[in-house]
């Protein structure tokens, strides 16, 4: 009984670790796609794209002076 349990546990650990550490696991996928995601976020932040949805009537972004003592 103990031998079967050890073998099943070993197979289970082997499969689970293979899924997480293998070439299609989440760690490898994030390592490959992480720099691309960071570049897209930096571009969106520098350009200001994707943060607001334009309204149907005259959407424009304008600068307003900060509220405070003048």
C-alpha cells in the first residue's frame, strides 16, 4: 500500500512540476511574453492611449491649471 502511494505521489508531482516548469508552463510563458507586455504598457503610458473611451460628442483632452493658491 505504501509503495503504491509513493509511486502515485511521485507521478503526480512529476506531472504537476512538468506543467509549471515545462516549455508551455506559466513561468516560461511569462518570461517570453513579459517584456512584450511591459513594452505595450510603456507605449500606452507615454502616448496616453487606451485609458479613456472617447465620447460621441467632441472628445478632447485639455490641460487645466491645478487648484490652489494663486
